[in-house]
């Protein structure tokens, strides 16, 4: 077995053990409310981090371009309670206008 397949198998086993540890350690008990509150906030935080990294990074340097302008306009539209579809359209339109200039 090559080093790549060995790494894949080791990571798969580690992933299984980590996922199985929660139910085994809790044994059917409910999680405490503060922990549930933190878990509820993890998905939006990870999504925001992925958007920021995908928008503003390129080869470990900061990149400000048309895509960043589109995300900024869409974000501002969401702040002003614009519905999702028009906010996305405004972001795409602003990115297209910045690229055209």
C-alpha cells in the first residue's frame, strides 16, 4: 500500500473514531445548553470564514477585486434587509460593472 492510501485509511479511521466518541461518551444524555448554543453558531462562522478566504485570498496575499466588490454590495444589501435574490443580483451586477471598468 502506498503512502497516499495509508494516509487515507488513517484519516478515515481517525474521522470515524472522532465521530463515534460523542455518542459513546454521552451515553444518551442531552448536551448542556451552553454547548448547544456554541454548536448552533459554528456553521455560520465556518461559512463566513470560507467566504472571506475564498473572496480575499490568493497565494497567501490579500486580493481586492471585482469579486470583493460584489460580496461587499451583497453584504450591504443584506444589512438593509433586501431579500436574498435581489441582494445576490445586486452583488453580481456590481461585480460585473467593476470588471467592465
